[in-house]
């Protein structure tokens, strides 16, 4: 008797340009899935490999931009929440 083990994997659909698809396809080996190609050609590097890659000025600018984007995102999320609550309170669906 054979036992079959079913494996379900989460998948994501991505959109790529024709050029990007052709480049990826050209790296694909026979019998290899696109997921396997991506994993093979994109090494899983430790975060420490990137230490020192930015200058102090670049790091400061990046940090400033990240903080500003987070502030904007929080404000937009708060506004969306207010709008949703307002809609529910008015009986809208």
C-alpha cells in the first residue's frame, strides 16, 4: 500500500515585463521550475553582508525617507480607518 503525502505550498503571482521573463527563461534549466531558477540565481545572503554598503550620508537620507514614508502611511491608514468607521456608523456597507 502506498501512502501519498499531499503538500500545499503558498504561491504568489507576480507581473514581469516580457524582457524580464525572457531573461529568467533563458536561465531556466530543463525540468526546473521558475521558483527554482529564482532561488538558484538569488543567493540567500546574511544581512551582515550588507553592513557598510552605504555611506553615512546615504544611510541618513535612507533613514529620513523611511521615517517620512512611515509617517505618511500611518496618516493614510488612520484616515482610511475613520472613513470605514464613518461608513459603518451610517449603515453603509
